[in-house]
C-alpha cells in the first residue's frame, strides 16, 4: 500500500479533445486500476511501470501521485490523449515526470507493472498484448481495466493467447480489471499491420490494430468514394481528414497522378497504416501523413479538397462534437472555393452545420443509409 492520492482525478481536463458536461477525463476503470496496483510491490523502482492507453492522463498522473511511480513510461495512440496528458501534467506539477514512447522494446523492456485501459477493438488489444508479452519482464503483472459495458469475453481470450494466467477481478462502480501473468514464450507472433486486397477497388489496405474498420472498407467510405470518383477530381491538393487506414488517400491518389494528398488522423496507428496503404498501392510519393489533432498543424487555406468520413460515436456517448470539430478543421484548411466532401448517416442531418461552418452545402448522393454532401468554402 502506498500513499493516499492527493490528486483529484475529477479535476483533469480532456482538452484539446471535445469537452462537454456528459464527457469525463477519468473514469471508474482508471480508479480501480490504480487501487488494484496499489497492492503490488516494486512500483517505485524507476522505469518499471508502463501506462498504456491512458485516455487523458488519469493513469499516468495517478501512478505518479498515488503509486509513487518513478519515470513511468507511457504509450498513447491518440494525439488528443498525448496533448491532454501533457496539459494535465503541466497543470498538476508533473511535466517531464514520464516518458512517452511508441509501442515496442524501448517502452516495455524492464517493465514489471503494466496498467492498461482496455481498448475497444480486440485487434488493438492483440497488438498491445503481443508487445507486452514479448518485451516486458518475465515477471510482469498486467492489469487491464475497463468499463464493464465495453468489455467482452473476447478480451480474456486475447490475453490468454499471450499470458499463461489470466484472472478476472471483482466489479466496482461498473468497472472491472483483468490481471494477466506469465508471458508465454510460445505466443504466436502477431503480424501488424495486417493487410487485405480488395479486388473491387483494386486496393491493398494495411491496418494496425487500433485503426477504424481494420483492413475492411467501411460502407460509408465506399459510398463516399463512389460519389467523389463519379464526379471526377480536378484538384491538385487534397486532405484525407481522419484518414484511418488511408483508403481515401490511396484511392484519390491512384485516380489522379498529379494529385498530392495529405492523410491525417489523431491516431498514430492510423497514420502509420495510411503510409503503408499508400506504399502498397504504389502512391507513396503522392501521399504525406501527419499525426495531428484535427489537422491543426496544416496551414489554413492550403488545400482545394477535403474528403471526410467523420467519427460518429465519441467515447460511446453519442456526441456530435467530434464531427463538428472536423467540419471546423476542414473550413480552416480549405482555400476559398475549395470543397469538403462528407459522408454521414442519413438521420444525422449535418447539412445545416456544414452550411454554417464551411459554406454553401448541397447533398449530392443518398442511399438508404448515407448522405454525401459537398460544401464549398466561402471566401
Ligand atoms: C469513421 S473513421 C474514418 C476513417 C477513414 N477515413 C475511412 O474512411 O476508413 C474517422 C476517423 O477520424 C479520426 N478522428 C477522430 N477525431 C479526430 C481528430 N480530432 N483529429 C484527427 N482525426 C480524428 C479517427 O481516428 C478515425 O480514424
């Protein structure tokens, strides 16, 4: 047992991620993970604790504050999570107290305690668990926590693939922790990025575990692409905003030799996948990738075309904030007269928001599920 927490996790902010009254920067899984780790030995040795998938800093700052972790190592896929942790660490006196590293040996070697916020996708968990089993200390204890409503038995199975012993903890405040021990020396080696050929699009798709839709082609994306390609592209520059595996960037680049596409996403796994997808389709030189929150580092007015399949759900709370944030980003990126092409579920009626935030908007295609709108950036 270490010291009682001094840091009030409820005081953390999500900024620059979307903030709203029903969205929180910490949850009961963060608190249960920290309290479960409190009983473990050896946490205060430098560099022995790794925090994985920390949403906004609760795990990292909680490990520093409550557990007395020293120089913990941190892996976060989302740029918004990285920035929120940095801002919260600055506010609460922990700037530079942790090391941010990519998923791999530098993050995990010598680590004997892992606290993991369980990701939504089993593929992302698979990629993380494989890395921990491969690189962490042989006596590593993995505490993987989540909100019960987002947990599935499949998560236990993924952990059992890589660890000899997996136990399920008691529920508390609608959260639960799975504990995994004894990394398997004979664990199958996970192959990431995964790849799949889509003959109908003549397209290879490469995807790391954390990427939206994996190696498949989302049906909204397919409808968007069909609509854009039927219209034909005349632009010389385009942004694939929220690029995921980079399907849009690769298809656009293949359709027009002179086109340069910037593929950008807040997920590091996504931008890595987008570059792999571009290379696999022979358009690596036409595509640049940028890991960024809402393309904030790209110059204003710098592109003629933005293509977007916006996120629909945000942290399970159905909240339009994430889509609206990307509409505003598109408005900023577009040169006057430039076009934003967006696909969305028919019932969402985003046209009024697009009109207000970007410029004159017309719905150019509809099918039973989706609408595709074109918004022209007003001068
Ligand atoms: C519905 S997916 C579409 C992915 C890809 N364009 C496709 O069509 O398969 C939305 C994407 O937006 C990204 N995203 C969400 N919020 C973002 C933000 N603030 N900045 C950058 N990307 C964001 C997500 O990570 C996700 O990859």
